[in-house]
C-alpha cells in the first residue's frame, strides 16, 4: 500500500524534527505544552488568563497556530507573552518543522514555559509529535459531552484534560461526570482540571500545576540549564 508507506515516511521525518525541537527546548530548560482542542473550546482565552496570572513568576511564550489570521496571537501579545504566529494556510494541524521554524523567532533563554496552541481540531493533531513535553486537551461545556468517547486518540495521547466554561453549566445539558468518566476510561493517567476562564473558578489550580511543570532550576532563579539532557524533560514528568 504505497499511500501507507508515504504517510509513515512523513511521520518518521516529523519524529526526527520533533526530537531536534525537544533537544533545543531541553538545552534552554524550557518546558513545552502542546495545547489542543476543537475550535472554540477556549485555548486562547486559557492562555491569556494563564499569562496574566503567572506574570512575574513564569516567562511564558506561545507559538500560535491558526489556519489564517493573527487575531489570537495579537490577544496573547497583549496579555504580555512572547508570541509567534504560524498560519498553515489550510492545513488542519501543526507539524514539527513549523515549530522548529517558529523557535527561531523566540528568545528561548528568556522563557520558562512554551505553549503551542495547535489548530482547532480533535483528530489529526494527535498524530503529530511537535517536540512538546506534555499535551493538554481542552474541552468545554458548550460542546457535546461525548468528546472523549468520540475522539479517543486525542485523549489517549494527552497527559492533561481541561474542561472549560464551567460557568455555562446551568444553561447547557453537559454531564461533567460523564465526560470525566469517558476520559479516564480512555486514559486513566489523565490529570483533570475543571475551570471557567470567564469566572476564574478553577484557574488557580491550573496555574499551580503550570508552576510545577516549569523546570525547577528556572524557578530557583539560577542560571539556565545548558546541559541539553533530554532525560531532564521526560514526557509526563509532572504527572
Ligand atoms: Mg485560538
Ligand atoms: Zn490535519
């Protein structure tokens, strides 16, 4: 099946570039979280709120992936983070080479935490390693409450699930327990956060976890680790 072979080659090439991204981030002691969701779940708003709450404690950078426009990047920049926009011009997921190119526009030595806001899509982003340390999926109560059962690969490949828009619960038929149960059935190791970017409920627990994710040497305020040991950044280290 030639098509399968081609897809494998493309993914193998992506893995190599992702490993290079991972090495460069590790050398600068920058932790990286790949943030994924369907369109409209609130990835950009979650980043805005996180940047604002952690200002002065954690230097956050964002690689903002969108099919078109720099609207989200402008919001992140206004919140006070280093930001790079990637426009995929139609492509429905980010690939590692796009992240590698975006790193050129960031001052990694000045960053503690790098978010990659992926394209709004719960399907193919799950298959593409971007060189991140952790993957976080965002769902929201304005969506259907069957997402983990319908898109299991995304939840299986993540370490963190954020359920956003808790403030809308009184107005929607969204079974929070059902979503949590489905998600944990797919991935029992998943760390769960439920929050509302609008009301602020639950945001502090998420930010406290982000503080744990940051490389300890960065929080001590000591010199950045230049050792380049990828073992210092195991996947899922904070879970
Ligand atoms: Mg966005
Ligand atoms: Zn895609």
